[in-house]
C-alpha cells in the first residue's frame, strides 16, 4: 500500500500544534537550516484534516 500526503517545514514552536492535528515528524532538519526546524508529514487519507 502506498500512502500519499503533504510535507511541510515547521518551526519548533509550532510542532506540538501540528502533532495534535495528526501531523508526524518526518525529518529533523537541525539548527543549521535557519528558521525551520523539522519536516512534517500528514496523511491525505481523509481520516484527519490538515
């Protein structure tokens, strides 16, 4: 089964809010990537709204 979804760069301060809406951390971009901190993924399966 192939899953589709959205990716978004998210600042550390907003990670918890995204996780409460069903987003998952896909990659830690670290402190050298400027204002962005993590890459987050959200399933487009229709079970939750991004």
